[in-house]
C-alpha cells in the first residue's frame, strides 16, 4: 500500500473548489461592505451594492454550511511536513477562526437586516425569511458587531493570504500547492 507523506497530500478537489469560491466571495464582499457604508454614492448604486453584499453573504453562508459538513465528514489532509509545530498550531487557530467568522458574519448581517427591518434578497431570485422581528436598537447592535468583526476578519484574512503567499512564493515548500 502506498503511503503518501503529509506534504504530498493535497486538499481534495471539493475542498479546493469550496475554498476558492468562498475566498473569491470574501474578497468581493469586504470592499463592497466598506464602500457601501462609507462612500457617498447615488442611491441606485448603493442599493445595488447592498443587494450584492447581502446576496454574496448568503451564498457564503450556504457554501460554509456545505464546507463544515464536508470537513467534519471527510477531514483535511494531515499537517504539511514543511510547517514547524508552532506554524501548524497558528495555522489551525487561524483556519478555525476563519470558519467561525465566515459563519458568524452572514448570520449577524442577516439578523441585523431583518431587525431593521429590511429585505435580504438573494441575486434577485428569492428573499431570505426574517431571522428576527423588528427591533431598531437590536439591529444597530447586531450591525455594529457585524462591522467590528468584519474588520477583524479582514485582518485575519490578510494574515492568512500573506502566509499562503509566503509559503508559495518565498519558501516554495509545497504548502500553497496543497490548496491549488
Ligand atoms: C461573510 C459574509 C460577510 C462579510 C465578510 C461582511 C462584511 C461587511 C463589512 C466589512 C461591512 C462594512 C462595515 C463598516 O464599514 O462599518 C458590512 C456592512 C454591512 N453588511 Fe455585511 N458582510 C457579510 C455578510 C452580510 C450579510 C449576509 C448581510 C445581510 C443579509 C450583510 C449586511 C450588511 C449591512 C446591512 C451592512 C451595513 C451596516 C451598517 O450600515 O453599518 N452582510 N459587511
Ligand atoms: C490569495 C488568497 C488565498 C490563499 C493563497 C490561500 C491559501 C490557502 C492554503 C495554502 C490553505 C491550506 C493550508 C494548509 O495546507 O495548511 C488554505 C486553507 C484555508 N483557507 Fe485560504 N487562501 C486564500 C484566501 C482565503 C480566504 C479569503 C479565506 C476566507 C476568508 C480563506 C480561508 C481558508 C480556510 C478556512 C482554510 C482551512 C481549510 C481547511 O483546513 O478546511 N482562504 N488557504
């Protein structure tokens, strides 16, 4: 029986597709969120941006639900032999934090929008049901937490991307290829 070493084993195709779909959505949704909240825009443009932000957020939540189910069922490849024990520990903490944030963020956005109350359309195809009843104060609080966590997610994602590029471009130790 062939024994694959940890470094040789890639993430599965399903894990890779889910990773890059979510990554692309996140790379779109964060700047969209920051722009729609902070930049002076014509109403129609702002509305479109809000609708796209909400739609991609719901898509992320759906993809993450599949991803968590997949991860719990099939696991992930063993640690890359290129990582020191400390790097491995840090990467586990970062990945776990990303999973938690990628589930918490859309739920907070959805709940905060429902409490406002405003609709949560998904690519003009359908609307999500309200998660909570009307409550302006609650909406303000939920969306404020959504905003703070959004900046935390941005910082963690930048750290993660920098680490991925460091392994892929500088160290060229096979860690990045596990996800490509
Ligand atoms: C992973 C998914 C999501 C991420 C990373 C994300 C990220 C962000 C960010 C960075 C902001 C800007 C915060 C600021 O500048 O103060 C924002 C604002 C906002 N997001 Fe999201 N978001 C996500 C999902 C959602 C979803 C699913 C909804 C609603 C269904 C939503 C609704 C909103 C709303 C209403 C605002 C404006 C809040 C305000 O006016 O202060 N977001 N989001
Ligand atoms: C250019 C951008 C990115 C690169 C180069 C990259 C690279 C990687 C690599 C190489 C791994 C596997 C690490 C290992 O084998 O130990 C990984 C895992 C992961 N990435 Fe990324 N990534 C990028 C963007 C993102 C974004 C934007 C997110 C979400 C915010 C994300 C979330 C994750 C998560 C949650 C894992 C853990 C997967 C698991 O073990 O189930 N990545 N990434």
